[in-house]
C-alpha cells in the first residue's frame, strides 16, 4: 500500500498465562482505519444493542446462548474494513530460561513486537492499544514502543502505544474473539462445543482453516503466522 493510511490497532492475547506448557499461545490485533473508527464503533454498539449484549464479549464466554450473537459479531468483522493479524507460538518450544534469562515477561513482549512490526511498517501514523496486563517491570510498554520506533522507517510512525480495559472497548473484544478462536483451533477444542461451532463459522467466512497460515506482510483480512522458534 503506497498511500499512507492511519490505523488504530486493538490487541489481545490468548493462552499466554494458562500455567501449562502444552498447546499454543496467540498474540493478535485488529487493524482499524482510524478515520473510520467512530463509524465502526457506532455500528458495533448498535449490533450489541440489537442482540442485547450487555456483558463483555470474550472468547472464554462463548456458549450456546451467545453463539448467534457472537456469529453476528464475526459477520460484522468480515463485512467491514477491519483486518486481523495473529502470531501463533508453540508453547513447548518456548525456552525463556535459555534466551531471556528466565524473564518470561520480556519474552512475552518480544512476541508482541513480532506480531506488530510487519504491519506497523505500512505508511501512515498508527496507534496501538493493548489490553491492560499487570507487569512485573513498570516500563514494559515504553520499552516496546521504543523498540518499534527504532525499527520503523521514514513514512511509517507509531503515534502512540497505550493501555486500555477491553471491557470498555467493543473493538478490543473482537480482537479477543479472533485471538481466542485461533489459539483454540491450534490447541484443540471439543468437537461438539459452541466454541468449535464458532471456529467453523469463522473458517467458513475466511474460506480457509485457522491452521492455514500466511507469512506475507501484506495487509490481508485474516493473517496468521506461526513463529518458528530455534
């Protein structure tokens, strides 16, 4: 994309702190054209009202009762100019003791950097919004932004990197749904469950399985990339 276009990125992660080294963790974000953010939020809130969604939308809350409403949210995502990028990490391959001096939090934010950097290199001024996470080291967010700033070339700029509460952001909740669905698909999910049903619905809308990855940095509707750890 040669023409600069500013994006606001709503981020989320799944299965990163489950306490198990099995399965896969995911870190993802939805890219929303900043100029259309207000319009998209208005439409999303109208959809929440139409489906009587009062509580925070979360992948972990997927149920038979909420399945129709969650599918409507997936429809909204695919029908609008919103893009999703997600990295998939095999938790069995993570060796924080060997590569991060045992600092799993540092390793976690390095994964965040890898998820963000490719699309942040697109021309424009972008803003990143992370879901609040209590960190052991107070300046993790500042360091992440500084590392991204150092990498970005002329023409692309990270205008801001801030923390929000996803409970207050319907767009962040869409990121939660997609990131959680991807982690569940890779880690395994009960075949007759509402979560399996929602995953299948997402795959039908995408046209490919959520295990089908694409490492291309080009902006695509639903970009999944499995990191190969050494």
